[in-house]
């Protein structure tokens, strides 16, 4: 789960020292590979489970990770993650055979139960989901960073690497999201279920390339992260969000290529695991260094296995979706692993284990039946499949072996599901477990439903009945309810507003209720144009902005009525500009103000709308009496239901 005792490199001398350790580790690894030091007579699997913590009443992030860890201090398998609302647990490595999958599921459930018991004392629940629906941008300020030196060092190092001034996030799906953020803590939006597969060094190239080929199709069935800050985006939005949250590059006029620290890879590997490590060292500057290093070459001379600490720390700051890993087994021998980081957390533990079984079965099946995946498809198609899966999951169309064009559903049903069955049987996985886990995958395929499609459908239906925040809260509550029953997502009922009787709108911020899809005008527009716009769009208020997006005024339906009545009386048909009749200094409010404050201002001032602006007067939204009406109707409906 990562080396924790690390620091920011503070001097040129420290940098040079660390780089030398890094080069020594690569040389030591090369020596061990050439001289057959590695464990190669056993295949093990493992996993890491990330989760979010939410308040039991509001279902928003609960910043209690450190308090929870204090209650769980007797358990060495639970650890912090980047934000105060995240935790991570590691699973026991076990031989890939017999009942290993069922054992891993039972262990995961047991450990989550232990954590949940500790969280109850903090009025908090854990939730497994790729991206927490109720997470807001303001939860990702650096004050919510887990207070550990490793995380502070990583954040500072990434900011120092920035070429542009801010981190940016842009995605487009059903909705669109385009924002800037002042720190890479956006990364904390992502929670995953990371799978580990131990492979023999001689087989690493073949298995790693197979993992790359399978990533797109298996992600298609596993997707569970479609909503970011209330926007419906990619089916697996984690992929773009994670890459962009750590992307220190900027745009240039010239077409120079720079790789993001989060990436899929540029091509197949051909010789050994060293190709990946060497490429990453060449492309990415060192960010952090361990507090203590070892002389790996001296240890090699003494016949001792080095930990390769410098190499592992550097590797931990390069986020390949299929990451190479080095470790030392309980036997004392070193080993190699492939870490599949692409799969999201949730929807349930059973769902996660079904994806694990599917991935492991397909990995083994292709290894048994294909000599070299590179002979059957191009890397360009593999990368294209991956990007399609992130955006459309089960609705994708892929390019498979021998340039076959095939839908995700047909590829999964006719080729990969039987392949996974054969792969799992070949290593002796229990028949009942194969049927249990692959049965979940088959049901997902037949119902055309994964976690992403369940969330998108449920959230869209909720938005037709209520405001965004209540819809997101209800969605989150429904996920937790089904998750605790360990039901697979294809059996989940659609979320309903009646499932959330205690939703309290007075706790909201303006940003959670304001309208952001605005119809605006400019001061030089003629009043007739504004009247038509407002009529066509059935709105009573139109903010006036300049060409830079700054608020300069407000037009109301009442103003238009007065204007046209007056003009009718005077029989004056001369065109009038917006500037002549607009409110030039309208009351405004900040997006982080409470709904209660907004309501008080509107009542005291006798106004029906509040433009929402930033500190530098950038228009970001508007809050109207219609938004309060919607909230009031929901509150009255809820009270009526409680009396029935």
C-alpha cells in the first residue's frame, strides 16, 4: 500500500543521491533477473480495497479517517489514503487455486465489517464506489489532505512540476464538466479495487501484454464511476479524472509529446519488466524520496535480496493502469506482479470478486491458448478499446483479434466469458466458485447493466423529481443499502426518493441548488431580443455579463413588463439597449454561502433571484425563487408521507 516514510527532495545533492540509488536498483534488478533469483514456481493473487467514508445523516464525506485508524490500530491491514475521507485495506496474498476467490471475498467482507463497527462510533459509514456521488469540489481542498508526510510531500512535488498555473479537469458525457482546481487532491475522488497477479519473470512480457489487451473489454463490464460533482460523464470517469488530476503538462503551440504520469502506455513491451521501469525513469522526474535507502548492489554482492526501495518509491508516483510491481515473498525470494489499477471500487464485494474472477480467468485463459497477443491485434486497437470502454462501457464497439469489429456485449458473451471459464478451470478453481462469480458477469451482460448504467439511470430519474443534491444523496444512500446486503448490481432496485426520509435542505450550500446552465445577455443587446430569449426559455431572470463572463447587471420579467407598458403608452418603437433598463448592481451571493443565507437575503431585499459570483465577479450561476419552490414542495411531500 505504498512506502510511507518519504520526503520531498530539498536539494540538488539529495536529488543526485536518490537518482544514484534509483540507477543502482535498476542494475540490481537486472542482475537478479539474469541470474534467476526470482520465485517462479507459484502463482499468487492479492487485492487492495479502497473506500470512502460518509456521514450517516448527510451522506457527504466524513473527514474521520485518522480517528477511525486510531480505533483500528490493532489491525495492520488497514491504512490511510490521500484524503481524510478515504481508507484502504490490503488482502492476504493467496495461491491462485481451489477456493482462493471465495476466501478473498469472505476476508474482504470480514475486514469491511470490522471497519464499519469502528465507524459506527463516529456516526459514519463506508461506501464502495468508484467516485462518491455526494463529493463536491470544496471537499478537495488541501485542508482535507490526510496529515501524513508522504501525502504532503507528493502534493508539493506535483505542484512544483506544474507547467501551467492550475490543475484542470474536462470531460463530456451526457453533461459537461470543465473546472480548474488549485491542487492535485482531485485524485482523491477515485477509489478502486486493485488486483494483483504474481507472474514468473520469464512469463512477464507475455502476461503484461495480455493484461493490456484485456483492459478495455473487462473495464466495459466493470465500470462504476459515471458521476462527478453531479455531472453525468464517462461510464468510468475515474480514468480521465485521475489522469487530469495529476497532469502537470500545459498546452503549447508546438506538437511536442509529453506523457501524463497517469497513463495506459505507448506500446507493447518486448523484452522484460525493465523496459517499463527504464521508460518511466526516463520520462518522469523524481518527485519524492525515501527517508532511508539501501545499497542494493552491495546487498547483491553479499547474496542478499534488496528491497529496491528507491525504485519502488519512484514507481509509486507513476500511475500506469497496469502497473509492474516488485516484492519479496515470505519465502525470502523476490517476485514480480502485475497490478491492475483500472477497476473501480464497488458496487458490492460480490461484484468486485466477480470482476476479479473474470479478469484472472481471462488472463490465464489467454496465456494458455495464445502464444503472443501481439500477433493478433495492434497496440493502437488495444488503446482505442480502453478509451471506448472508459466512455461507453457496455455500449462500446471494439476491435478484437484479427481486426474483428465486435460489440462489447458480443465479445464478452461469446469469447471472453467462455475463455474465463476455461482459464479458471485450468488452475483448479472450485466449480461452485466459477459458477458463482462468472454467473454475476453473465447476468450483467444479459441485463446490460453494470454499476455505471445503474447509477446513470437512477440519477437521471431522480433529477426529474428533485434538485441535484437530493438526487445525489438518495443515490448514495441506495448504494450503501444494497452494498450491505452484498447484492450484485444487476439485482439492485432503482433508487427512490422515499428511501431518504430525513434529507434536510437547510444544510445545503448555494452551489448545490443554483442553476448553472444559464441564459445570459449583454448590455448592448436590444430589449426585444432579451424578451424573446426569456419567453422561449420560460425564465424570469436573465443575468447580464460582459465578454469575459463578469456580471454587470440583471434583467427581470417585471422590468420588461414595465418597459413595454411604458413604450406602448408613449407609442415609442425605438430600440432600447439592455444597459438602459437593467439593474446595474444586483445583489449577489457566493456559491459557498448557505441556502439559509440566500433565502434571508432574498426575503429582506424583496428580490426573486440572486446571481452567484466568484470573488472576482465571475458569473457562475443563479438562484431563484423557483429553486426554493422545488425544495419546499419536496419538504412538504416528505412531511405528508411521514404522517401517513
